[in-house]
C-alpha cells in the first residue's frame, strides 16, 4: 500500500477491516453545505458532491456491506475534470467472511484505481483503458478474496460495484446485485443488471416483478467476487448528460423500497448526507431485513462542457 | 461445501453458478430453506462435516466399504463389496444419505428425495439406468446399493480434453441420452430426470452412457402444475424456476449439456438463458450447421418452440450423423468437420463469383485515393498526379486536373467544389463540373490526409506537422495546430470538436472555432487511421495494433481492442458496432458498448482499406487485390471481386453500385 496518505485521508473507507457491527456514518467527501473554495468543483449551480452511509438494518447481527467514496478535481488541458470513485460491496459467507470479503473488495478496487489511474494521471503518465482498469480492479479483488478464503477454509464472497466518474461520463464495473441508479430529469434508470437468476428471469419476462420481489431465490447470485478462479465483470460506459444524481446501493435498500419511493426521495433534496439518512431510515421502517448501504452522488450540471 | 449461508431470518444470499449444483425450493415461497449444494472446487468440505465411513466398515453384515467414490450435495457414494458372494469380488456403489442441513425441514425433504430415488430406480429397467440392489437404514443413515458403473462422467471427459468435443462423438452420446429420456418420459406416470448435465452422465469404457443421480427425478403428476424447483443453474430450463418440470425441460437441459460439450463454454459461468446469444458455430466453427440447429432448437426459451419429444430429437440427430451405429464410435474419434468446412469454403468461393463488374476505367498509375461521388460524377485522385472526374453511369472520362505530385488524398465535395490535397503540398478546390481551379492553399509538406468539411471549414493535415482549418470559400487559413510530426489521419468533426490522429502518437480533439486542444490521448504508435464518432465516443485505430474507443468529452480511453498488426484502416460505425480492418488480415466487428468482438472475418492479406456500409452489407478492399462484400450482421461473405493489384482505396456505395480504386491503376464499378 504505497498510496499517499493525503489521498487516503481525503477519501472515506466505510469500515476498517472486519470490525463487525461498528457504525455507520462515514465522513463525506466534499461537505455539501460548508464548501470551501478548494473543495468546491463549482461550475454553474450544481456541484459535485458525494456521501456514503451504511446501516446494519433491523435483523442482522453484523454489517457485511462496505463502501468507498472519493471526489476530486483533476487538471485537464485548460480546465478541470471532475473525478469520482465510488465502490460498494455486499459480502456473504459465515464466520465474519462476508465482512472480510466486502472490505477486501472495496479496498482492493479503490487501491487499484488510485494506483493505476489517479496517481499516473497526476504525474501525466499514460494510463490504460478505463474498461480494463476497472475490470482488472475487480479481478484483483476476486483473486485476493479467493486466496484468503482458501487459506481460511471459508466460503466467503461478495458483490462489488465500482463507479468511476470522469468529466462527462461514468464508467461502471459490476458483479452481483448491488445496484447503480441514475436520476435524470423525469427518469430513474437502473444502470446495472443483477446477476441473480431471478433478476435474469425478470429481465426475460418469465416472472412478474411482484413474484421476483418475494422469490426465495432472489438474492441467489450466479456471479460473485471471490468464489471462482475467474470472474466475469460487467463493464458499462454511460454518458451522464443531464442526469442530476447517482445512487449506489446494496439490496438492503432496493429490496426494501420500491424504485418509485427511492426516486421520489432522491428528488426531494439536493444534499447527499440528508438523502443517505432518509433512504436508510425508510429502508429500516420498511423492515430493514438486510444491511443497508447507500452512496448518493450529486452530479455537477453538465453545462460546463460547452 | 455449503455455499448458501443461512441467515437468522432474512434472505439467503446464495452464490455461484458452478457451485450451485442442486438447489431446492419448497412449493411455499414463504418457507425459508437453506439450499443443499454440492461442489468439488476448493475449499473442500471440512472432513468432520462428511463423517466418511472408514474402509472395511461393514453395513448390514453384508457390504464392506472399500473407499469413497464421490461426494454429492446430499450424499456420499462409496465403492463397496458384497460379501454374500464369497468367491468372487462383486463390487457395488453404496450411496449414503448425507445430512448436513441444520434444520429438520430440509433433512426431511432430502430424505424424501432419497427415498424417491430408491423407489424410482427399483422400478426401472434400462441399460442407461443403474440397477438397484438394496435399500436400507443403518445407524440413522439411509443407504442405497446400486450397480457400480465403471467410467467417467462427461464433465470430467470435457475437462480432461480441455477443448470442445467432436460432433460425432457427442452426437452418438446424445442419441443414447434421447433413448433413455424417451424411456423415462414413456413411464406411467411420466418421469422427468430434471437434472440433465454432463456430470450426471457417465460414459463406460464401451462408450455406453449411463444416467446417474436420480435424486431429483420426479414423477410428473399432471394434476399438480407446480412442483418443487430443483435443477442445476446453467442447465435448468427457465420454466423450472416457476416450478414447472416436464419433458421439454429435460430437452432444454440436454441442449444445454450438448452446448457445453460442443463449445467447452460452461453454461454455469454464463448469464442464464443466453444460449441464443452464443450460437455454437460462433464458438466452434467445426460444428455443422445442422447440429447447431438441433441444439439451438432444444435451447429455445419457450418450451413450445423446442422439439416435442426425445424421440424427435433422436431422429434429427440420426439424420445429421448419417444413422451410423450409435455404439461404435469411441470418444477419441476423428474430426469429420474438416471436410464440411472445406465444402463451405468452396461454396463461399462459388458464391464469390456472384460479384459483377459494371465498368472499369484505367488511369496511368496506382489509385490509393478513395472515390467521391456527387451529381452523377465520380472524383478520384491518382498517383499519376491527376484528379479524375468520371461519368458515374458508364465510367467515361469527363475531365482531369494535374497537380505536381501523386494524389493519395481522397476528394470531398463542398458547395459545387471538389476539394483535395496533393503530395505537392497544396490543397486544391476545383469547380466540380469542369475542374476549374477556385483556390489553392499551400502547406509546407506533402498532403496525405483527406479534407473533411463542416460549416465552411476544410480540415486537413499535412506532413509539415500541422493540422489546418481552411476557409472553404476563400482558401485562407482560419487556424492551425502544429506539433512535431506529420498529420496523415483525416478529421472527424463532431459538434464543437474536431478529432484527428497524428504521427506523434496523439489523438487530438480541437475546438472547432479556434484550434485549441480540448482533449488529447496518447497511444503507443502513430495514428494514420481517421477517427469516427458516435454520440459519445471517438473510435480510431493505431499502428500500435490497438483499436481505441475514447470518451468524446474527456479524451480518456473507454476501452481498447487488440489486433495482430497495425491498424491503418479507418473505422465505420453502424448501429451498435464499429467496423475496421487490420494489417493482421482480420476484418473486425466490435460491440461499441463493451469493446468485445462481435465477429471477425479473416483473409490472408493486409486490410488497410476502410469499410463502407450500405443496406446490411459492408465493403472493403485488401492487399490481395480483392474487394470484399460481407453481411454486416454476421460477417458472412456475400461476394468478393478480384482486381489486378492491392486495393487500399476505400469503397463508396451509391444506389446499388460499389466504386473503388485499385493499385492496378483502375477504378471499378461493381454491383453491390
């Protein structure tokens, strides 16, 4: 780990490795209200800001979710380019395996992207394609978790969804059923596809959404990080366009709240901190059956491009 | 190993395609139940969980345990010896119910399944179904004594081989599987195997197949539409997830198993129900079309689109395999597909003669420039230093304009003028009707880049290391950008940015209004290919062998695709794919979203010509002298036309005619 300490400090890693149910609120990236000029990527009215939060929920004994957020601004030709890295992971496996797996995934992915993209970019060295960068980041996590699992004789694994924001575009790498949603004016779009058989059946129209919601196999994944020697990683490139917010969350949020409600909540406020706690509160009120983690990113207005 | 963890009250988060070999679901979706699974991959099950019987353990005072044969999700199988036969060593397989589930409900279900397997097998009599000898309970465990079938399961055979198995071998196994499925489906009540997959099919040394693991086979009770959902993810049909298990489900799983064997692509590693996106011949071109058709029909998403019975599948297979003896072909058999692919190649060659010449026109030197067509005339530059204007319909000479050096730049039309560069260093604008010069713009080096015009601005690069924006009306410079090496790539303007490649290894994005660099991305070798854009991305190839997709806004590389040699050919975007040639002899269709190969057409010559698409067909030239016409969707050859020398010029298609130049000095008009 040769990352500069400044970077680590400026970022927020949700939880130190396997500290069990310690909580909950992580410091946010760019404070949303008391913006200092250096932290504020202000162009027009909307500024780039992100906040992440996780909660154990109402029923679980431990929190197996983990996340990472980082917001920065990079010099780019004559101007700046907004940079954001958001990683979320929902672990599984007994004997603290889930916590370990999701924490390893989040740390490995964040480290890989910072070491192979952010630092070289700052020193004006060439970087590889963002697709291979992100896919390799998850593949690394897969290898590291699998190795650790074998040593420990554990069956642990995790979902892992990483979103890299770079100027006008978003780059996603994804395995499992943690989700990324994009909030646009008058639209709420789920960018990721759940790697669960039930999700696939839903996609094919074989079962109805209500059936999917109650399907006993709904959280059974056909792809995960750390449980096979190789992992197939979904990569997605998405122009942000007029989108205003980005949401990353674990199934503890989306399985508790209908999309409509999440959408409605996200449109009510512009402060990522408030939105995170509201969403978590709502998921807990709806039952809180699983760990809940949420990252809300407020996107800068896109006009800066022209 | 238990891969599905049970949580106190919430949902189960289960894992893994390969890992989930057997899964159980009760009819009542509110009833939670951990899912028994089976797996051979590490980490292995803890020894204390299995409680393996030690060697020489005696069961029923009759069966002596010889060793462990395998561990399943619900059972352990031992080799045993029947001591009642004192003088001969009679071996058998002893299956022990293996209870790992912590809750009594699952244990009950498992026991019921085991009981059912015993009962089922006892009533069946088929060479592909193991015979059952005994069934008993001892020390709170349940045991099933069965025929010991020597051999290997198909999954092990495939793993050992490490590549797809031969069509005839697999075909003959499939016929035998159809036989036994038909036998099961003909029982009254009908028996559904429900877990057809390579690891449940054994092949004996005599190449006879035997189905194993009837643990989840189910009697079909037509009065009960929803059954317990069991099966193996990756092989199980979609309807099985709704609890529907019938004959057609077994046929789907058979299709999935055959797909696996013929392609060596494990369906448990893939997104469920995506076989239709992975046609067998894409993954293994050695497989015949008719075999592919059979398997893909078995894999139809809707049960009613599949074959109606195992019998029907068997008939279809026999037709493909020519009805040869089902038990005679060893699985190390030869590869008869070479003959088939040779025939296909010949057919392709015959089809190639479908190309049709409309006219050709001979210039005095090589044609590297690509034609430009406007109002009934064709314009093309020639290495004899002339720009030619030809009549489009008949290829008759109209006029020519002499420059002071060869022309490799391709002309463009703007406002009645034809504009092009010459290796004499000048950009010329001529009246398109008569070839009268309107203006000349001189640069400090040869021009090999081609002009691109947008909003009155002519963009062109020069070997003087500058990239120019010229006023199309007056021929005066609006702005230029100078670096340290020549610009031979042409421009790709896209709203407010113009993209181009440079020999200094950068792809630049200039502000159209003032030439300021808005983005640049460095690659490892010069870029002579001309970029193409869609709404979000810029595409370009480099001499470094990579093809790049860059984010238009920031210039960062979204993905890159490696070919075997330099990329000189300029890409063309059609729908969700981008097309380009490489000097490695490959013509590539790549998915824009993922950077993954959609298809590749290989020839034995460099492809430096840039593709042109029209009406579902894509055209390009190659240094073997041919002009190729492929189907855009599939990359299937429609025709090819042989010219007298390399074709580096890029084709243009207008109203059903392909126009292209060749190094044999001729311009060709071919029927598209």
